C-alpha cells in the first residue's frame, strides 16, 4: 500500500493533542507511529521496516496480519458483529471448545472477558466465592493487570499508587540471579522460596486465604523461569491448605514458551503442574480484537451449576473476538506455530543470546524459553548492579536505528518476537543486538 509520510506526522500530532496514554507522564511522550505490519515486521509511514521483537506488548504470537485471523474477523463481521452475552453464539462455543481441548480434561468451562486484567479479576472472584475466604497471595515480581484486584495483586511499582482493593498479601517468588534467599543453587532457591511461602501462609492464617495467584513464568518482571520443584511445591501447599491455585498465563500462554500453556512445558516442571484456574488473553488471538478469559476447573465450574455466578460483561464472548480466537488457534495448530516457537527458541534464540552474553559483559544473565527471553543487563557482572535507565534508553535508540523494535523493562531487554519468527529473522536480530551493545559500550 502507498505510504504518505505526512500521515505519520498527522498521526503523531493528533496523538499528542488528544490521546491520553497508559502509565506515563503525558508531557514527556513521543510515541513511535506504526503504519502497518506483516508477520514479524512492522513499518512506519516513511516506509522504514523494523523487526518486531517486542510482539507489541508480547501479544502478537501469530505475527502481524495473519490472513487466517483477519479473514475470520471479516467473515464474522459480515454475519454478526455483536451479540449479548446471554445469547448463544457459534463462534463463542467453538472458541471455548478449542481452548478447553488445549487445557486438558481437568477443565470444564471458559468465561470470556475483555482482556487479561479482568480475567484475573474474575478468577479471583471465583476463588473467593467458592472457598468463602478472602485473601489473595501473589508475588512482588509480577504484573496482573490494571483493574481493582488485579493491580493490587500486582507486585511491581504500579500497585503502590493504586492500592484500593483489600485482602492482598505479597511474597517473594524464586529468582536465582537476584536471590532474596541467599541461595547458591536453583534447587536451594526453590526450597527456600517454598519455605518462605509456607511461612507466609501460616502467618496470614490458612483459613483466610482464597488464592495463590502466580504468573507461571513471570513475564514483565523479567522472564523468571521457576527453578526445579517450585511449581510442584506451590501446588502441594495449595492442596495442603485448600487454597485455589491460579496460573496467570496472559503473557506466557498460547505458544510464547513453545507450549500451548507454559505450565505444560518441561522448562517449568518435570511433569505438568495443573492449576485450578488459568487466566489468558494476548496470545489466544494475538490481540487482533481485545479478549481474555478464565479457564475454569471442572470442580469450580460445578460450584456454579446451581449457584448464581455474580459477575458479567456486556462483551463477554464478543463474536469478533471469538472468531479471531478460532482463526488464530486453528492456524497455530495447522501451521505448527507453537512447535516453531519451541525449536527456534532452542536452536537459534537461546544459543544466539548466550553467544552475545559471552561477548558483551553488560549481559549479566540470559533467561528464557521458546520466544520468551530476557537479557538482564548489569554495570558490573561481579556485583550484578542493574544497568542505568540511561543505557537502556541508548540501547533502545541504537536498536531502532538499526531496524529492530525492542521491548525494554527496568534494566532488561526482553527478546520476545512472534512465535512465527524464522531462523533468518533471528540471525538478523542477533546481528542488530550485537551492534547495538557494541555501540553503547564504545
Ligand atoms: N497478566 C499478565 C501476566 C500480563 O502480562 C498482563 C499484561 O501485560 C496482564 C495480566 C493484563 O492484561 P491486559 O493488559 O490485557 O488487561
């Protein structure tokens, strides 16, 4: 399509005049305007192309503009663009059936929401209603969304000015590279983090705790792949104290780790640790239409067979979103997209980033699996002091100049391309990261 650079300037000016942005002081903003995209690439109105190694907000798992998803949305738009949640709808049933098929036999129903935050909101509510308990335990290194309970369950700085929901308690999860537990092996980190969690449960009073809410692999907090035995241990604690276990798979689900769900993979546990509720959004339809949801265990779903679930949303199971889920999941299945994420991650991204870390002392640790990686950047590998935000800013600039759209958080660059990324694109990206690290070191 024809690109007009003036449209890029207009888009930027309109944005600055009228649009209020998330998590920002508005005056400081200078948004990068994207004109279009295809697969792992996006471009601006000047026609400059960029490898999208951010997957936007780690959500375009199927890549940009996948024709199967675009066509599914168009076909549904021709048929019926909206329907009240109380009515039945074919696309909704097909979407729920596919999601349950991937989650496995322990799960009974899917409740659809508008995104990831309200998925967590409703999962927490289901757990509170079925247990008759109140408290929600979650980790300091987490992000669970920007609504009442979800933002207060969140561990990072975004919680603090928003603490208006009650009943939330935080604990430290495992993180070997920056341990809170003075551990010197992943096994010890796991054991000590579990002991800490059990002490928190006992001290809070187990009979007051409804939920343990965990990102299976904390994402925005730094792609913190749990050490051996941790998730098994959390499941055992949840069982011992009758607490509902929620895995937040909003970022790590639907292909990102090279598995349909992160909890199904050997990277996080020897054999799958199954939660009671799974929350999802992002990768389920790659964000082509806003959607999220809760995958509900058979037993929790049964609790609402004869009791009313006191919750709902006008757009629960919106037909355009449902059609996009069906289109995305079918294409991911038939094109082997989840397998591609696993193999490109294991054979190209992981070894490539490890080689970069050998060359650039600034890369303190490389963590990840599939197409879900973080580079933990340090001033000095010995002290592991996080690199400054100024260097992160320079790196972002160097990467963009060379045609790569990065994802940065705190002192880290997250390497999170779409699941469809090719070995060739990874090779190009690795060259760009290499040059950018060299440029900021010089
Ligand atoms: N949970 C996790 C793990 C996330 O990464 C996010 C978003 O980044 C959310 C929940 C919130 O999802 P949403 O922004 O769709 O509400």
